[in-house]
C-alpha cells in the first residue's frame, strides 16, 4: 500500500517507511498489508459475538542487513515532528518501532472485496495529494465497529496504540541483521480489537497493516535519522518460502459460547471446574470479557453463558 507501487500484491519484498515533512503523503506512507485466510481453520459465520480471541501472533522476517536500528517500544507521534516544531518531543531511544494495526477500507472496498492486488486509490491523484485516498489503511476500531484511519497520526495528533510493536531477539538500539524475525504479540485486551477479530473471523480472513515511521530520505529539518527502513520478505518470495521466512499468523480463539467451556458438546460440572481452575490461575482463556483482569464480571459472564 504505497502510492507508487507498480506491482501491488506480487512483489518479492515489501517495505515500510514515512516520507518526512511531506504534505503530499500519509505519514505512514508505505504500509505492508498481510492477508490470512482463516476460514479453513476457524468456523465462519458465527456472528460478532461468536468469537473471543485469546491470543494472536504475527511474524515477519527482515530482508535487508544492518540498515535500521532495533526499537521494541512505541515512540510518541510528537517525536516524529520536525525539530523546529513547537510540538516536537524527544525520541528517548535509538531507532523507530515496527507496528501492526487493523485494516480499514474506503471508496467501495471492504474486507469482502479488497485483495492483495487491489489498487492504491480509485479516487484522487497521489501526484496532487496522496493523503487519505488509499483503499486500505492502518486503522483503529471502536467497540461498536467505527473505523478511524490512523495513516496520518502526526498531522492528526493521534496517539493510537498499535495491536503490537514488533520484537526480536536483539538488543535495543542494535542494527538489525538480515533474516531477523520480528514477532507481533498482539494486545487483545480491548473491545475494539475483539470486534475487529470477530469481523474478520466471521468472514474468514484476517488482514493486518504493518507500518513504521522510518524516514525514507534524509531531511535537513529532522536530521539523518536511520540509515534506512525495514524491507520484509513477502509470501511470494521463493527463497523465503524455502527457508521459512514468509509472514506467519497464529491465533487461539474460542468459537461459540464459553458455557461449554471444555468444548465437549455438553454443559456440566466439568465446565465449571475447568473455568474455575483457569480463572483462579489467571489464564487468558478465563478472561471472558477480554479486559485482562480476572474478577466478578468474568464469573458473571461464565454463569450467563453456562445457564443459557
Ligand atoms: Ca521506542
Ligand atoms: Ca525510538
Ligand atoms: Ca462441556
Ligand atoms: Ca476479565
């Protein structure tokens, strides 16, 4: 998802970056969108209340060697502002993080019809104004399913936490060697995130937008920044296929009611026993209202589902 990508969906490598100080483009200029068909593995059509994600993990592998620095924590969007901008804040750690967000759509596109070869835009002209015209974008979902484009977080002053910041087996501030695998352990303790997963699993596909704000060019206002930006192997890359470096997605999800907690088709004492065991041991399976706390509301939810 980049305005001047001539071959969307079929490239062997993809990159993420920002174009500093340009009003022509989204801040999150080059986004790497990955699609995973889940329908074969997870039942579809159970409705928005029919799924509860317990954990979700995405991985991507970096192709380029020692061209950007490892930063495993979120950087405030104000730290990406020009140095002479009164709202600029210091970036306290070396490098810039790689982040993943849900995907939103516009101009007639949706989860159902957006594919990896869909065009960047069908409305507007990126040579005139490339902002807010991409057909698929990094997004924030509310619990009610309202979608906000977070591709311009600096200009829009949005500090929207991602699903995850990528981590790797490296030290902070280290140059990232080629073939480093980055892992996104997603935060699912958010009703909007649960809503996003339910929409995807109900349809049978999960899409994610991987973004980073590494500068694509040296800029006199903000300095040299990173030497370069991350480049990733795509699923089309034959070498990545052979060596297991294509993007991966793993998910643990409960489909249907938690009343049949042990998933044996019956509701009886064993469901109560297993729920209480998970609950008292703080296992994510028992966090039935997905707020990462274990309290009365989870027990109440279990009793409701068990008796209905
Ligand atoms: Ca950081
Ligand atoms: Ca940083
Ligand atoms: Ca049962
Ligand atoms: Ca809870």
